[in-house]
C-alpha cells in the first residue's frame, strides 16, 4: 500500500512537473506582456525595418499573429534581429520565445539543437543571382566563379553539394552577415551571390543598379522555412503551429480581415469553430488562450493569402508568384489540419 501511494505521489509529481514545463513559455509571455521573436537583420518581404524602425514582412506578421492569439493585440510583439550564426543560441538561451526568421527545417536542427519545427510558412529553394554582364544563363555555366555566401547556413552546404555533384569549381567568399555578403557581391568582389530564391528577389531591390542583375532559373535545394521553438514545451509548440494553421484555414474558408466580422454570423460549422462562435467550443482554452484567438489573428493580421500578397506577392515590390505556397486545393502545398 505504501509502495502504491509512493508510486502515485511520484507519478503525480512527474505529471505536475511536465505540465508546468509544457506551459512555461506561454506563461512567461503572458507575464511579461509581449512575445519576443527572433527575426532576420533585414530581408524585404520577410522581416525588414523601415527608416522609422517599423518592422514588416511575412516573418514579422507571423510574430504579430502569435501576439494577437495570446493577447488579442498584434502590437504586443518585440523583434530581435539575429544573424544566421546568432539565431540558434538566442532561441536555446531563451533570449527569444520563438524563432520566426527565415530558417530552413532540417533533420539536424530538428533533433540535435533541441528545437521543434512543424509548420512551413514559406516553401522556398536556393538559387543564384549574377550580373547580366557576365552573360550567364544557367548555374551550370558558373564553373570557376567566385561565389558570395553567408556562413553557418544550409546555403553554404547546398552550394558545396551542387558544385561537387556537377563537377564544377568555385571560389567561396564567405561572410558572417548577409548584408556584408550582398554588399560584396554588389561591389563586384564576387561573381555570384546565392541564398533562398525569395531572398534574391528581395536583395536585388536593394542593389545600386537592380536591373543589371538577374536571378538564374535553377533551384538547387528544398528550403522549407518556418518557425522554431524549444523542445519540451508542447503547449507553446501547439500554439505557435496553430497560428499558421488558422491563417491557412481562414483563406480556405474565404475568411479575410475585411469580412471576418460578418463571418462570425456564419452557420458553417467549420467557420464557427475557427472563429470561436460554436456553442460549447473550448479550442482556444485548450491552447491556453481565449476562444477568439483565431478571430483576433485574422482580424488584425489577415489570412495567409493576405499576408503573402502584401509582403511578397502582387501587392508588394517583390511580386513573387504563390507557386508552391498556394493552397493545396489550388495546386500548392499549403495545407492545414481541420479545426475540430
């Protein structure tokens, strides 16, 4: 009997400790009154500050979405610009609550760094940008080129793999900061710059003479970009993941920031569950927030299509096509589990 009671007590203690650990980040975020997001040091369309220090981009909107879900207020977010080298220690140490900067989901990052990935908010792939004066039409013509690349990224490894696989020679010119690498390319210190193709279009806009540069057609890698959180915190992991899923489900259901108030009167069960109007729903409270969590995201940040269009799509200077980032029922890969 004593052994049974002792076992029960130990089990209860372990369960209590696990529950406390699983809710730690959300509790900390609520206590301090804002969410801290690690973002890039400046990539137009993804996370980039303007002259007044105001941040914008897909990764910024993702952070705003988390703040909206937790607080009902997207402004309760703090952005910490991080280099590729600094981003992982910042998340591991707790300097940031979530890494929303463009980060590729890989097996080593998922297992050996103590992180969890789940959602992909942008399907990308690595490419190359060159000066038009180089008269190169394909990456297969780059043998012998000096290639600017950022240190400590999947980009650096993909570059080596691509040139080795195709029996091409190259001279890597490596920089810790992306801004230094792009400046070096722009000033002619190297022939080529390589990073995710979406980033190439963004970086091209910053160059002294954008029209003198061209993005080559080859995509040499898979770069599923998405948020990362620390392992061992399931409640926070779920909440961060479902911010993205809420945006995807909203777009699929035709719910936008402009019509979300009207949609609250919808009789569609899927809409009612998402917006928290279904009687007896406790989806939000199960996530550790209110039942209007998704409504707050959509109302203040928008659905996924709205976020994509204004930051990198047709309403932005980048004008990147949706492609793989279209919804699953429109030929793309963006797909969300149901809210039920």
